[in-house]
């Protein structure tokens, strides 16, 4: 009796691949929890800090909402909710886009710039404590290279930009 190979069958993970995958899932989730916990005394979450941080690095402290959603890999509705929370704190305002007036840009306020400055030291310390200092330099750089490959492949396939529709 001959066995038939089913072309539609998944390529199951090997035991070492399964262990690595599950370690990645659990580790990445625990890392995010740890980074959120460190920001809690500042009354913010990692997703919110990431938004104001990206704005602080953008020309004029402003980015189109759709571009910001892509940068931080949030759905458009989620970035809208995040923006609303940040607006209530006075850290951002929404304005019509300077170049075409049809789109909406999120603009960092002076209070938001101050918040980024106040929170940045806490954030970088928690990133070091929760990740960077736990790895050998070559492990961290290798992780960065691996994640860049994944980011580039998923962005090339359109999956990163499709994330805002999920």
C-alpha cells in the first residue's frame, strides 16, 4: 500500500519548533505586560506611549492617523480610541491634514511633548530590565534581525497594512 501526500496538509511544527514558538508567544505577552506595568504609575499604557513617542519623532509632531495606525500596528478604530484617550489628557489634538485637508492628523501638544520626556526614562529602563539586559548583546541583535525579516516579509505581503482592518 502506498501512502499519498496531501498537498493541503499543514507542515506541522517539530517539537523544537513548537517549544520555540510557545516560548515566543508567552515571552512576548509577558514582555508587553511588564512594559505596561512599568508605565502604569504614569497613567499610561504601552500602546499610548508608543503613539506619543512616534509623534514626538515625526516632523512637526504630527502624523496622519492612518499612517500612525500602520506604524504602531493598530486598527484604525483602535487608534481612534487611543487618540481620544490621549486627547482627554491634553497630549494630542486632531487636525485636518496640512497637505490635503481630507485626512486627519494627530498632533502632539506641548503637554504631550512634556509627557513623552517624563515617561521616556521609565520606559527605556523597563525595556532594558525586561528584555535587553536579560540577553547577551548578540542575542538581542539577532532577535532584532529576525524580527526585521518578519516585519519586512509581512509588510511586503500587505499583512502589516492589513492589520488596521482587523
